[in-house]
C-alpha cells in the first residue's frame, strides 16, 4: 500500500501541474513563453500516462481483490487528496498573510519617513 500511496501523491501532483500549466503566472507567460507550451505538453503527457496507470491498477485490484477494492482505493485517494490540498492551501494562506504584513510594514515605514521629511523641511524653512 505504500507504493499505492506514493502513486496517489504523484497523481495529485500531476493534477496540480496540469492546473498550473493551464493558468501559468504572468511573469512566466512574459519571460518564458516557450516553456509554457512545453510545460503544458509535459503535463498532458503525464496525465495520459497517469490515466493508463489508473486503468491498470483498477484491473489489477478488481481481479485480485474484487470490485470493492477499487471503491476503497478511490475513497482513500479522495482522503489523501483532501489532506494534501488542505495543507497546500494553509501554506498559501500563510504566505499571503506574510506578504500582506510586509506590505503594511513597508507602507507604514515609507509613510513615516515621508512625514518626517516633510516636518524636517517645514522646520528648516
């Protein structure tokens, strides 16, 4: 089952890569236009390979353990995928919060510096 679990994580990574290839960041579109198409092609090829592997796994489980084994595997896959997505979303939210704090602190510092500069100019004249 360890191999199946690793395969499911890889399947989740392939799905994520496909999503990112469909909607790449703006800087990637501007700076690396050729690699965007290459990345999309790689994501497509990986998805097709994953589909073939999924069918092989389904056939193996159905033949070896019966149709309930496939249903159990799908349920396990859903649980693993949900846990990974929650962890990823929490990490993205944490990064967003840190970025917001940095922006607020920077804006406050610049505002204070500008205010002090204006006061210095007023006192100087």
